[in-house]
């Protein structure tokens, strides 16, 4: 029991403070229009047909179009080279098209 108590004190603490997430870099997510939306709208399930994918992406982009943090979301996806899903109103294929050919 005492050992478990010691572990719970460490939750959320980092041994190296330089590895701690920078809150200001992520706070934009709190204002995202997609917050609380089922992630299945933004990410393709296994075996999704082209028609289903197109419908899902339209639904996701409909959420993104009025999002107050759309630009920050897209910048994040491009910076980390997010390989999946709709981010900032763009699909993975659309984001790949924005990258330079040499990248």
C-alpha cells in the first residue's frame, strides 16, 4: 500500500524538467472545434472504402472549417509530419502535397 502511494505522487511529475511538455504549445487544443467529437470522424478505420473515406473527410472538414484554432492545428500536423487523419482541415494526402518534393 505504501509503495502505491509513492507512485501516485509521481504521476504528472517529470524527472528531467526539460522533458516536460510546454503547456503554451498545446493550449490551442482546448479551444478546438473538434474537442469532444468522436475521433473516428477524423481518422480512417481499417478497411474503409474510398466512398466512406470521402464522406468521413467531408464531415471532419465541416468541423474544421469554423474552428478558431485551425491554423495552429495544421501547423502542428505539418511540423510533426502527422501521417494520419484530418488536421487543420486537410487530409494526410493534402498535407503531403504541401511538403517540398525533397522532404
